[in-house]
C-alpha cells in the first residue's frame, strides 16, 4: 500500500555548518547564487533595464582601479579588525572557513567570481537602481544573516556594500563593484585557505 504524503510531518530544524558535508555545502552555495542571478535578471527586466547594457564591459580602466582600490581598503581594514578584535566577536558560524579552507586556488577563484557576478547584478544592478545605495546596503547586510549575531561583521558588511554602491555610481559600470567583490572574496578566501594550512 502506498503511503500518502503528509505535509504536517515535515520537520524543519536549524542545521549547523559542521553538520553539512562538503558536497552539500557547495550545492547550497551554487544553488543560492543561481537563484540570486535569476532574481536579479527578472528584477532588471521588470525595471525595463537592458541586461546587456548593465553588463557591458567598461570603456576605461577606471573600473579596475575603483574595484581594486576598494578591495585593498576592505582587506586592510578586515586584517586590522582580525588583529585586535577577538575571533568570537566577528564569527560567522564557520561558514567562510568551511567554504574556503580546503579548496584549490582555482576553485576559490571560481566561487569568488560566481558570487561577485550574481550578487552584484542583483544588489547593485537591480536593487540599488530601485532604492539607492543606503537601503540596498541594509538589505545586503540582512541577507548575509550569518553575520547578524555580531555588530562588527554586520557593520563591515553594510560598509562594504555601501562602498560597492558608491564605486558603481562613480565609475558608471557594474564591473567596478564586481571586480571589488571578486578581489575581496578571493583574497579573504586565500587567507583562510593558507592560514589553515600553516
């Protein structure tokens, strides 16, 4: 006899990052980025923005300098914070450590690029276009829920997002925040990877 599906028997429980195996962690990471990309594209279409125009390559190297400049400032501030602030005050629940600690360098680069393109298309390309950099940064910080337990990483994520919004407006191209986002994630991923190895 076939058992009937009963929705009342579904149980939801909070899962810690250590309870997820590496394969499932990567599936979740890439699935959320695909979802972010889809939402971003749909939002752009509802705003009657041209996706090709939004993603058009920059006409000058200014976007690279804006992106790398912001990334250098963020990494420097993050390293200073990690030097003087106790680790438990900036803990993200071990998510970044699990994502990057045993990855090959090429995979850290791929993850960083995928996250940068998907998140910047949604947050800077679509959401910021609708509500501006300040409110976009509040949404961006809230989406990064793993940081909300501590005010230092929450403030840092908000500030980074505002900086990404600022360089988007100053450079006039989405590639400036994409470059910055990629460089921040890639450098911090490498730091986690090689710090754990040593």
